[in-house]
């Protein structure tokens, strides 16, 4: 088979992910691929807050267009960037084995969350992280943070922020784990839907390509992602809602936890659900109903009004 073309964003982390998929594909199937860099709207608008430019699909739209016009054969995405509604002519033949789902704190002088000074300036582009941390540290001064990982780390080094929040998997993949001052327990901060997972997208009509890429699929990760994305779809949320969720297999069952917070962290609703792995989507939907019944809808509506 001819060499496949893998489309990716141009950030260091996105390129690492695409190269990881290329290496896994070569090892599993003997088929090589070339990396094609594609600039997305999210990359072009790096300084604008996600809440202003709209989170849904801004990091993958151009990649999907390149798939559909056949200028690439595969697209590699962070699962947390993928909207719940995907084009009907595309599919996800592989969800790779998930890395660490947790968030982490990078701070000046390695200070932990508990030891940040009163009113410390903390950078994040995520309402989810902001809301959950304000629930336990309402004194912190959260500021919007965009840009690639290097740009964000420089803002700590320069003193612009006393700490920033990032996904641990990203720092691990870039060999920057030594910058982590504290890895946050999911008890403190539940991750974004799909955090730590990489998915490979292909054209639905390319059955041979999908079959080949299927060698990279991790069944346990896919099950967790199905549950988390079912919850997200039922909550009608994008990447810019204060919603955290984590599904995983424990003692032969799928266990899922989710939280919805007001932006200021005052209102805080956390629920959990369990069930058989084959019922992953139903578990996600059930957990969404539990959250909505407990008052999550009012919180999300209030967040929507604040962003208008």
C-alpha cells in the first residue's frame, strides 16, 4: 500500500501526537506515513480567548476539510478537541491507548496549589479548571491563558503568572514533566472529556485504510471515550463549559464521575454512575440526567448568559 498522509496541527504537541501515530502504525502494520501540517482556526487565533472565538471544532475543522478533499488520508486529534457532532462521511477507526488524564500545576519555585499565596495570579484557558479550583481556593485570581505549551511556560518564567494549569499528558509527551509542581488528583479537578486520549480520523469510504488504522485502537480507552462523549452530547456542552468527567474500568465495571460547577466555583454538582462496559453510551447519558436533575442545567445556562 502507498504511504499514507497524516494531517496534524503544527504545534509541538500536535506534531508529537502525529509522529506517535506514525510510529505505532509502522510498528503494527509495516505501513509508513508522511506528516502534513495544516493550520487550523484555533492556531491562527492564538491570542483570543476560546470563549470569544467559540470552542467547537476550532482545532479540527480544517483537518476534516483536508480529509474530505482527499489532500490527507488520516487526521490525528486530541479527543478533547473533537465536537460531539462529526461529519457523516468521516469516522474514527482508532482511539489510541489513553495517557495520564490528570491536570497539573506549573508554578514559580515549584509551589503547590495549597501553598500559592492568597490572591495569586493563575493562568488557564479552561473554565472547567478555573471553576473546580475556585471551589477549593476561591481567593485565587484566574486570568485567561492561550498559546502553545512553550508560550504558556514562559508566562510563568517571566512572572506574568504565578502558576498555570495544563494537562499532564501534554507535558509528559514533550519531555517537560520536570516542570510540574503538582499533579492534581481527579478528586480536586476532574479532567476534560477525552483528556489524555488521541484519536485517528479517516474517510468512511476508505474501508481498507480504516481497517489498517484499527490496529491502533485500544478497546478500554474507546469504551471510556464513548461514555464521556455521550455525557457531553447529552449536556450539549463544548470544550468551554465548566464540566469535568472521567470514565474508566475498575473491578470489571465501567465507573464514571462527572462534575459541573459555576464559573466562580460556588455551585458544585458531582455525580457518579457505574455499569457494564458494553453500555458505555447509556452510562454517560444516565450520568448526564443525574447532573441535570441535580441542577446542572441552571449552572450551564448561567455560564451561557455570562458569555453572551
